[in-house]
């Protein structure tokens, strides 16, 4: 494959410049398979990619003759391709080139577009991360096709329609909208991290890695990577095994220092509800819920969070939920596996002491396997 980094204008009739049919209702049968674009940085794949491979595997079971493909782009990332097979991909398309070592929109979208036009997947899934959102938009406008962004549910209709059912919050998150792309292929969607569950990796699982011959001319790539500055502290809520989250009931930003101590003792990170973030008590990167991040930790400890539906949908996939609130009628207590009615400023210090001593129910929940 040769990835041309020059622009690909779309003629007035809506057909891509290379003459590939954009896909209408009469030509959709020529598209087959589900393609997951795997995101990695410095050779470390994002967990959302494996979550999407797992969901693609589930959807493919309803579509006869539907392979699950994964596209891995980067430099010296063959190990990521091998992981993709372990997580459920049948075929991995590996584009390994120095020009792909750091994400840039133009070369990544050129390679992805060539793969789409060559392999013609009926569905393309990408993680709704900063990188994924940028890449998905660049691809969808050049294929051209529809794109449903930030999905929280994905499913498919069985043949003959084979339609992707891409659902996401709409109308100020008051309802869920399911969006269909009936006339164009591929059907594209980005999905939030933490929404779907990855399959257990199986290193012995059979699969095929196809290396793509990538030719990229750096002189035609407009963006240059001058310097990379790493953040010394990052919050990876979507990959955390333990989350201690606080809400309006903390009464102020000082409460998050206490939650930070509990999170540290349990080997976790700190999360927050939307009201706490909007009050300026903690940064938006900690927000959990429909307008924040969707998480699936092994242990979720909610402190002073009432349990609005917008927050519950962001953390309901947690294996064990512990809620602490003074209000015995708080909705969060009804959703919890363990409900503690009391003052969090009395309960949390006691939990910190137990966790630091390596004992107590929270330590056990953070360590044990198995679902609730």
C-alpha cells in the first residue's frame, strides 16, 4: 500500500477522488466486516481499543461471514498487533512506519482511508478519545459517510439490513438517540472509553497479521512534531481498577484531599460528579458521567454523591459499588452493593486507616476477582 499524503478532494457527485463508490443502499452488500482502529501511544495501547474489539466480536456473532479486523498504526508496534489478536481480532492490519511514530492527523487518516477503500469494512469503530475524535472526523468527511460520535451503546441488526445501531445521549442528555446510516458505507462510530467490556485476552488465540507496505513522504505532511512534553500527572479513569469519587456532599474542595488519601491507600484514583467539577473543586478530567467519562473499575467508592441518573450511567458498570451519604433516600444508595448512611468525614478516615493496614472490605473488594 502507498498512502498518499496529498489532499483527496471529493467531486460534486459525492464520490471519493479515487472513484470508490461511497456506498448507497444498493451497494452495501459489497462491504463486509468490522474494523477497529487501535489507538496506541509510545507502543502502549489504549484500553478502549480492546473494549471495542470485544464489542465488535459480540456484534460480529450476529452477522454471518463478518470478520473482526483491527488496524494498528505506529512505529515498532508489532507487539500491539499481537495483543489485538489475543483480545479478539481475526485479522490485524499493521502499518509500521517511522512517520507514524507520533499521531498526526494527515498520515494517520491517509493510511486509514486506504485501508477502508481497500478492505471495505461495513462498520468502523474508533475510541472517543482526543486522538480518536480527531481521526474519525477527518476520515468521515473524506470517505464520505456518516459518523455517530461518543456512543454509549452499540449493536447491529441481523441480515438483511446489517445496520449499525449507534446510540448516544441527546437533547441535553434527557434521552438516548439511536442513529442509523442506511445509505453510506462504512458505518462509523466513536465510543466512549469504559462503556464496553474487553474480552479476557487469550495469547494462544489464532489470527493473522498482515503487514501493509506504507510509503509516506514527510515533505508532504504539513504538521511537524517539534517537542513532546509529558504531563507529570495524568488521570486515567477509564483504566483505573479503583476509583474514589466525591460530589456536592463534600462541601468544598478540601474534601478531595481526604478522598485522595483513601484512593492512594487503595491503589486507585480520584473521580468526581458534575456538580463538584462545575463548582471548581476539582478539574474536569476527574468528571464521571454522561458529560464526563464512563468507567468500569473493580471498586467504585462514591462519597457525598446523590446519584443523579447522569452520574449513574457513567459508573453503573463498576463491579463493586460502595456509597457513603448522610441522606438515607439518596438514589446512589439504592444502586450500591454496600450502602453506608453517615457523615463521610467520619466514615472515610476510618476506611483510610483500614486500607493502610491492608484490611477491611474495601481492600478485599479491590483485590478479589469475580463480578458482583
